């Protein structure tokens, strides 16, 4: 049975004290997670050390740490970069790779995303591989080809065993931070298509093991409908992850 996951991507928001306060609120809620359910928070790099200590002191919280980015280099004279070893040392278990904002704003190519996937894996962490189309691609109904190319160029070099441990997050770029959301049917259609790509490359057993998250203006009032779709295994949450009550409601929608 594949994992059901809610991951919060804080992006460049909250200072360390605010982040600690938010996580304390999540811990106090004592959310009852099933054996196959996971909650991940991906704060700014500056917060990870403090949140590690907080979570270490609250082992029963079941919240796991992720990061928002990683360098494709292992070490060296790369000012401003963060290596996989640095993240792993802080008990970071997951790393978001290929987020639309990294692709769109910082011009990260599919080739660069592939290198970052490898950097995450070489440090024994799990990539959350993001893919998704901009509005102009959706308007001409070319989203399938667009997403397939991202997956082929970012992941097709991996073997099946490695692939089965990855997380994919489909994020229609036109529905991120815009208030627009793909309908549950649109999300399910794309997630099913993504799983079909995985099946053709690695077989049905691997395809069924891969967790595919939806990321695009998920909120408490639409989370349950989205998560109830056969191929939607949870969400990569942006703005709603910055409010403890909203994030908790979304987590509860996994049930």
C-alpha cells in the first residue's frame, strides 16, 4: 500500500520563532495518523536545525522534516548553496526538487532537476519530484506531453527499485497561489496519466507503489474531495501550510 502524505512547503515565509510556534501547535493537536500516513514540513533552511531539536524532544509527533531545495554539488566553493550532506546531518528526510518556482524563476532545466534528484538520493534522502504545466500549455491541451517530458528527462535514468521510493507532486502552475484549483476530476486525470507513464517504464507494481501528491491551492474545503480520488495520495501544500488550523484540517482529510 502506497503512502498517503501531506507535505507543507513554507517557501520563503515565517521567521524561526514563528515556525517553532506553528510546529508546536501541530504537535499539541496529537493528530492520529494511520501506519501509511506521513506529515512532512519543508521550512526555510534557516529553521531546520531549530525544528529538528523541537521534534527530537517530541518523538511522538510523527512530523518529518523536509527541505525546499538542494545543490547538485556535494561540496566545494559554491557560495550560498546547501549540500545533501548538510541536510542529512539535520535529519532531513525529504527534499523538494523541481518545484515550479525553481523552474520558472530560477530557470532550472530538466537536466538540472535530474542532477538534484541524484544529489538527494546519494545523500540517502527522498526526493519530492515536482512536475506540472503552465496555463499556456493547459490552454492548448498539451499538458500531458509537457509533464511526460519532465518525468522522462528528470526520472527515467533511475531503476525501478529507486523509483518506487520516490514521491511525485503534480502541481498545475496555473493553480499555485492564484486561488484557482484544478477540479478533482482534472487532478485525478493527470495523476492517472502520470501513473500510466510510470507503469510503461517500470511496470505496474512499481507504478502502484509511487505516491503522487497534488499541489495547487489545496485548502481545508477542497482537500477531502481531492484526496478521495483513486490516484491522488495527498498534497503538497503552500499557503494553507502556514496556518496551523488549516494545515491540521488538511491532514485530517487524509482519513
